[in-house]
C-alpha cells in the first residue's frame, strides 16, 4: 500500500533539505523558509511543480503517523538522504564518537573558564535562539553545516532535558556544537582551522545562538584580540557580553569560539 502513497523518485527529506532525524519544529521552520524566504511559493515567482513537491513532502513529514509510515517505506525501498540539500553528491556525515568527545571536551573547558558549566536545564528568559532556527538559517543554508548527531553521553550524564547537537561542514574544516534546553539554545561553540572561522561565519553563529541578543561585532573584536593582539601557542580571552558570556581560544591549528547564557 505504501508504494501507492509515496513516490520512489524523490526523498522527501531531501526535498525539504533536512536530516531524517530532524525535529518537527525544524521541518516546519524549513518549510516556511523554502516557501517564503527562498520564494519557492508560486505567488512569489516560484516554480509551480517545485512548490507542489515541497508541499507534498511537508504534508507527509509534518504528520507524525504519515512520517513513521514514510520512514518504514523509505527503508524498504532503499531511499536515503546522503547529505540534506546536497542531492546525493556527497557522502553522509556520520556521527563520529571521537570527534564528539573532542568537541565536548573543548566546550566543557571553555564553559568552565566562564563559570557556566554545566549548562542550565531550564533556559533563562533572555535566551532567544532556537535549534529550529539554527538548522534552517545561514549556518545551514549559506555555510553548509549539516547535522552529525547528538552526544548521548552528555545527555546521559547531565539530563535528557539537554540536547548536545553537533554539525559539520563537508570536509570537516568547521564544526559546530549547540547545547539546547527544550529546543532553546543555551550555549554554542564553533571551531575549526583559524582561517575558516571567518567574520561571516562568526556573524551567523552569534546571531543564531543568541537569537540576535549579542552584537556579532563584539564577538569579532574578541576573536581579533586573540588572533592578533595576544601571543603564544595557546591564547584565550573571555568576556561578558550583556547577558551572554564569550570565550575565544586559539592554537596554531584551531580557533574556537564559545557563547554561553549567563548562569543566573
């Protein structure tokens, strides 16, 4: 029966450019981004057939029962999204336990320096960033970050209320760790080769993690100080930026920037 209900020539997750484990809120957000922000809606000049396909995918994936049925069908017929939005042109970025452990270690070290570890299980009222926005915003659309799994060991230790979601760019030159409580971002870290942590990446990272509550230029100045004003193989600066805390660390091989909600 499933074959009569679902298409075999497309993957609905690929159509919406989301990971197969994407949260329902992410699916809704991406749908609106595709139809309105990216103007796929026919009333905004979009292609009618493309809009119909996006609507078809959203109708299935936004319905919990139909999505479960589609997931079973998708497994049976061998449909799979290699890398959301990449049209199967690149291999899927699988969860990497060693990379996860290294990211978590860097995050914990920086947040401990900020006296913000462990992260709060209930987000402070000033937190505005949402995981759904991160997975549908410029970090994903413009800079190519793709979901690479949640760090289950951190959730098991600190509580299921917290989600430690990891992302990476194809090639692995940049990685992202977002900590959220009930879908609201309470901390984030971007790290990678020093020349890859560009002002554009920092701007998108700061805006999406804090929901626009922190001036990206203030974070850029902190990173600039570590990059060009400090000396030594390992440099670090921390700063309070309104109700958020920032930590920038640089080694010859890597730059890391952490933003964490002030631990009220």
